């Protein structure tokens, strides 16, 4: 890709190296710890599912039993494998007996750890093979239909009822959408368990459950067959159950996941230690499953000024890139996020937005960048809103953004109706078609507004990354350097679910997935 911004690549490389150092330093902490969410995820990947008589998910029942017996530091895999050797039962059968009070996992004498690992490995390998086949199925369908060239048209459904969501999702696909995101119900990220089964009631969205994933995947496959296109499915892999939702998505062939390293800390007040540990395992799963992760830098601009704090977006993109690489995610699966969120009253604001988007494209050339529409400055004036979205669409096609979350003219009024989506899709398709090669035909003025802006943001991002490298990521989050939000290192939700690993701890899936990727 020929650079249009005349970026200083020495500074780009310095910033990337700083981010790598930050990620490596943080990874040392991650490698020494586990969480209740990580252990519940291991349970799910070992085939444990369902709920007890009180509606408590069985993975929670099992991990709570281990935690009560002070065994969490050894890990769920060790206790489940040990119980399998003693009882000759499957992980699911063991979980059901734990739920009935017939088994206490921490009271069995521990077998030889090698034998335990061998017993667990048989089940783990079968799950990994299932996820691998899901990835192969996606690739087969993309080969059959051909993949979308140019930006993906990404829309949301958010009725609260999975069956209504399916109706709206199919309608959106027929209107031209390439990606369907099912918005989660308000507050699910703060639940320390994953609800079970199909759900029909939600608030501002629909519960993320494995059955809901299965139902929507089936529906999109059906409409995709009808249209001769592969329709991608997205959900939200964040919050207190981040790795569990990643596992559920991998098992049901989701294609994208909102999966940011810092989002839960900043915007849901989830403890930073808990989130940083959970994001690693969630990304290992997403990487192996071929899922495109979408990061959440766009959210920074809802609480901070998009002009003054643009460098924090770039700094976070560098950090998210390095955390993703450490979890085995290739650049082609990194939907690094940013947004068209500058005040529309700003003089030459379009040029500044264009500079930011082109800069992201040049610095992360292989990434399927996720570009978010204007929301902060949308009003009840739907005509002006439609024009704001048109300018946003222009930046996408001019700079080669890939995951294009469509703006809605009624953004500030209500959750979009089907007709709102139709108008937004029509707007984007019109601009993408008429301006398809526009970006290839233009260059930017040497040392003009666009080039100066991009280099200013890059320089400030590099200085911030050097500061984070000196201070450490946790200290930086305490100081409120991202999104102007301060979080205490031992505050927030979920800290009680973090433990240091024992010498005998093992997670069979990290080894299989990181070592088994083609």
C-alpha cells in the first residue's frame, strides 16, 4: 500500500515496539493467574452444559464447588479429570452429580497428574476438533458463495426476543446486510454467569446464550442459502463471562466477536486484573475458531473528545494488536476499532476524520478495521443524521475500512426499525458503488491538513505508549489515560474471582489451540 500520509515509520515502529513491551509485561501477570470465568470456560469446552434445579448453570456449579474447596488454583481441568478417573463418568455426568450434592470434586484423592492430563486430553481434543470443523465449514461456505469484496455492511438487531431477532436479521440480509450483530441485553456483561436456553425477554437487546447463538446461526445459514451469500454473525464477547461467550461462539460458528482487552475495565467497571486474564483465553479461542475480533476503541470517543483524545484510540489499537498476537490471533482477524465521532460543527472535521481513518488503514494494513458510525452528535433531526452517515460512508470507501457498522438516521430516537436499516443500507450501497475507486484516484497535499493531523496523532500516541511502558498498564488505567476514566487496580467487579495458579495447574485448551493452529 502506497502511503498517502507521509507517516514517520520510525515512530510507527517505536510505538509498536512499546505496545509489544506493554503486552509482554502484562502477559507475565496473566500467565500466573486464572479466574472463575476461565475455569467455567474449561468446563464448557469439556462438554458441561445445562442448569441445576434452581436454574444455576452447571459450569458455575462445578467451579463454585472447586472454589469452596480451595481448589481453584489447581484448575477445573485437574479436578474434572481426577473425578473421571475415579468415577468413570463423563464431565457432564460428573457436573450433574455435583449439582445434586452427590460428588464433591475436591475430596477425591488426587491421581497422578500425567494420568489426569491424559484423561482430560481425550475430551479436550474432541472439542477442539469440533471447533476446527466449524471453521472449515465457514471456509467451505465462503468458497461456495464467494466472499464480499469491499466493506462489510454490518447492522444490529436488538428486540430482546431471539425469534423476533431472527425475523429482523433475515429481513436485513435480504436488504443487503453482510453482518448481523445481535445486541446483548443491557447489563449482561455484569452477570457472572451465562443464561441458558432460548430467551424472549431482554432490555435493549437479547441475552447471549448458546441456544440463541445456535438459532441465529441456523437462520442466517438458511437466508444465506436463499441469497447465495454467506451472512456473518456477531455477538459480544466481553464482561464477566468473556471467555465463556467466546467458547459458545466457537461451538456455534459465530464469525465475529466484540472482544476488547480494556472495554470491560473502562465502561463496565470490571476489575482490571480479572478482565486482562479473561481476555487472553477468550482471544485464544477466537483466534483458533477463525473469529474476527472487534475491539472497542470507538467507545473512548463517547466519553472523551474525538479530536483531543484521538491519540488514545491509536495507542489502544497498538496495544490490542499486541495482546491479540500473543493469543495467536493473526492480523487478518483483528477488527481494530475506531469511529466517526467528531462534532459536526467542527471546521474541516471531515478532513480530520479522513486523516484518522487513513492512518489506521496504513498502520494496520492487513486488519479488517471496524469503523463505527456517528452516535454522540446524532439528534432527532433525521435528515441531518442521514447526511452525517453519508459522510461516514464516504470515509469508509475512501480509506478501505472493512467492518462498516451502518449508521442509522434514527440513532438518537429509538432502536432501528427495519425500514431504518433499509435506508441506511441503501445510503451506503449508493456511496460505495459511486465512489468505489475514489480512494485509489486521490493523493493528499504534501504537509497539508490531513498529513499534519495524522502525524500529530501518531506522535502523541507514541508518547503515550512510552509513558505506559514506563508506568505499566495497570497504573495507566488507574490514572485515567484512556477515555478519561479512572479505575482502581483492586476495585471494580469480579476481583474475588481471580486466583494465582498452583504449580500443578493446567489448561488443556490453551496448549491445544495455540499449538494446533495451521
